[in-house]
């Protein structure tokens, strides 16, 4: 680490060499194709009051208990 500010480098760090890239050009092109062919869409679904998809685990358990109690009557 430099002792004085004027000894510090002023140039930005060099970009990573091509060998260190995470994805190839073909991977990026394939990702673009996938994103184009899978656009988001609006979906209507039921949500439980707790915020998860209906029926949540607690509702499923309650329905199971009720149905088994009614079957045992």
C-alpha cells in the first residue's frame, strides 16, 4: 500500500482476461433466446392470509383433520 496519495495508481484496474469470463458468447446468446421465449405473464392465483399460495401447510392440515373427523362419524 502506498504511503502517499500521489504514489497510488490512477488508472482503473484492467478488465478480466477473456479466459476468466463466467459465460461464453454462445452462453450469453442462448440466455437471450431463453429470456425472449419465456416472457413473464400475469397469473391469477389464490393466496392465503399468511401470504403463501393457498392452501398453505396449516390449511392443508386443518382440511385433513376435518375430513378424517367427518369420515369417522
